[in-house]
C-alpha cells in the first residue's frame, strides 16, 4: 500500500475514534473549514454538525468500517469510499445506520482534511 493510502486509513480510523468519543474539537481536526455533509436530508455544514455534537444533541456509541475501503489518490486530493455502520442518538432518539460513505480529502500542510462527506443508505438485498 502506498504511503498516502496508509495515511488516509489512519485518518479515517482517528476520525471514527473522535466520533465515538463525541469530541467536537477532535472531530473538527479532521475537517476543512469548508466541509459539508450531503445526505438524504440535505446539506449540513461543519458549523452545524459540530454544534450538534458539542450540545450533546448528536452522539455516537458505535462507528465501524465494514470491509475494505476504496481509496483513490489524485495528487493532493483523495476519495475514500467505505461502508460504515453506526449507532447514534439524535435528540434522544436512537438510530442505527448502515451507510456507504464517500469522503473527499485534500492535503494541506502535510495533513489530510475532509472537505466533503456524502452518505448513502446501504441497501440490504
């Protein structure tokens, strides 16, 4: 495995740990200022997402990659796609998710930062 792919796997693992820890400051360290998440409910900004985590309105108790990730590196940009399962609570209601996630990373100052996350529900056949 090439060094950028290894670096991105480590970034993804650290981000998952920060999500499970519900640590908004650590989570923010993996996101570029312009980060957005696109899901079936629309577009969420970095500020909005981190505010939900900071307030405790959004928490995660599980977050795990399923299988191998597909990583494509294009210079200082990378696309990381993986299937992820997670258990979260939003406004006190638990939900379990099985999702395909695609994260777009850019390398800035020798660090990989996510600029976009796209989440799609996994269809179980």
